[in-house]
């Protein structure tokens, strides 16, 4: 990363689209080429990150030396802001076959979606789905995607299973007589393709090529593709960012997510049950970490996420949209996170300026200090409006909602 911002740069300010096109970009590119030549590397890709005031360069080592060793070596060079190996991330869900759609969605029953939607639909709330490709012309998603961008440079935009499933859970059209209804059918989706569906072929090293091993997850991303998508979401005023993925700690992505939070953007991420700390970015402070209702919190994860409340949402056998104008069932924390992103969109319509702290309190004030908290959607909306939209009493909703039989 080369750090050459304007003297007045602040990560919470809006600099429009001019940063990457200024005359200094050529100078920064020249410095990157000099660095590459010095250390025997090849510059294979670059991208301005105006949300952080840096230019990001992806370099390849033809000799195949240790990426960690090279990063440590380059980090000592004063011409670089910082250097890191390319991290790999995976979607946290199991994409099911296209079975007939279930008559009842778990969220429709548990969260009383029809009743909630009389009060709020997440109308015009901008939700960035940073994921694999979304089928934006799916019958249940038609008109729901306001922005579609591809940040996987060497692969054309494609409708893919994971991203399409996540998008449907968040914002599938309600009341059209087919398929499902999204948690926030009034939301506007920003479909930002930063991940790709695995093909089983070896991947490249250019920071954006699909392919490679995926540990059985089926959807992969890396630091560079995710960084470009997050930078776009920040600069284009996303209000909610959904990250149904997990991987190792990553400095670039952490900086971008911190910049997003400074601008008031709410970030929702899936917990990775295979990682002791819940995985990144769910482990990052300020991020709303989510697991499936059936998953709970194991003792090891609880010990490694001290003081954190992990939200629980529907995540098993979820009917949702699938590529090819189909529907199917999916399971995993990816899809639990999508439910919470939809819930945050519902809340944002009612309280667009609410702080992260207020939003957390509205979501989890009936958690009684527990490390996990199943969301009571009706009571959450009742805390905001003062009138419970479902069959619950709200006289004391700010402390402990009472569910009526």
C-alpha cells in the first residue's frame, strides 16, 4: 500500500471519485514499479482506495518465495505504507439443491414478517451485498438491485449461488405471489461481486482470478477483491454492509471496515464456527456478529470473544432464491447474517441516524448479559416505535419484552 493522501485527508470524509485519477497516481505507480524491481516482484494489479487515502498494489513473486517473509521484508521499506500477504476468505454456508419451496420460511414464522412489514420494509435503505454474483433479474429479485458491480477482474459478472441466496433472504420481493419474501423487501441492494463460485481449477495470483481450492465452502474471495468492494460501498453511501464470509485477520479490510463505521455504516458478518475467535471480520469490534439459531455458542468461541454478544438468527433449511430463476434451501451462518442485515435495514428506515450502540441495544436489550442472543424481531421494532407490531406487550419493552400467548 502506498500512502499519499491530501494533507486534509480524513477516513470519514467524502472525496468523491477524483482520488484515483489525480496526477499523483502515475507517480505512485512508478514507486510501486521501483519497489517491485528492487525485490524481484511483478506488479499484476492496482486499485485506488480513496476511503483510506491509499493506492493498493498486488505484486507476484515469480520465484514463489514465502509471502510472509516478503511482506516482512517490504514492510521495512519506507516507500510502502504497509505490506501484507493476500488473505483468502470463504462463504460460510452450504448451498442446497433446488428443492420445492417450503410453505413457511423460518423468519416469516419466528419474526412475523407480514406484521413487521406493516410498520417497516427497509424502504430505500442501501444494503451492500459483498459476495459472489447476484441474479438481479431473478423473478423474486427483479427491481431490488440498484447497483451491480464486479470486482473480480478476470471473470465476467455472473449469477452465483451464494450471493443470490443472500440477496433473496435480505430483500426478495414481497406480495408478488411467488417464492419468498425478503426480511427487508423495501431495501435497495448494491450487488458487489467480490467473491466467485469455485470451479475446481487452480487460481491465479493477480488478486482477482477465480478458481483454486476452497475447503469445501464453494465460494472464495481475497483481500484485494473484498477491499475494492468495501471501498466502493463506503464511497457510494451504503448504509448496511453484509459480509457472509470469514477468514483470517486482514489489515486492509480492517482499516476499511473501521472507516465504514466512522461514517455510520452498519456492518454485519457471519461467525465462522471453525475458527476459535469466530473468524474475521465477525471478530472485529463494532461488527454485528451472527450465527444460526441452532448453533448457539460453544465454550471455546465464548472464551475467545469476551464481552461480545453474538446474535442468533435463522440459519438452517432456509428457502431462498437461486440462479436460473429457481429457489432452493440453504444452511449456514452466511444466511443467518443475511437475516440480520435485513433486520438492520428495517430498523434503519425507522431510525436512519441511530448509532451502532443504539442499534445494538435495540437488538439485544433482552439478552440479560448472555453471550448469545436470539433476536426478538417484534420486540426490537417495538422498542423503536413504542408500539409492538406483533402479539407482544411493550409497556416495558426497553427492558424486557413480554410475549403474549
